[in-house]
């Protein structure tokens, strides 16, 4: 994967590398953090609350069903790999707009 995202049009899959900052005042995209997309989440990093809030945040931000968003790696760390199925190029465009790219 190069950068913080990879879109596979044949598989209709968008894969994201994210750096999550839990316990934020509000959930928001914070920009790029190295080779990851930094997302602030207004939930504590206990009992899987931050992971659930991250999926809910992406669901609302991208307007895709939460069932299409999967946490592939990093359930217990700040760095996570998120996979969005049934994705299209416009989804990546919306995400880049949220980041300011």
C-alpha cells in the first residue's frame, strides 16, 4: 500500500491506514500523520469504544453502511487498517475532500 489509501476498482475495495487519537473533544479528520490518515475520535480507548466510534464516524462521513466498514488490523493500537467494501472512486474523492487533498 502506498500512502494512506489504496483503491482496488476490480474488487471494489478501499483500504485505509489510519492513526486514531481517542478521547478527543470531537470526532474529526485531523489530516495526514506520516503515511496514515489521522482521525480524532470522541470516545475512550476502552472496551472497544474507540473502534466502534471510528466505524460509526466513517459510516457518517462517507455515507456508506457501517456493515461495509471492517477493521482489518490494529484493534488494540492507534494504527489501524480499515477496509471498505463495495467502494467506488467517488468514495475516495469524498474522503480526500474531507482531508483537504
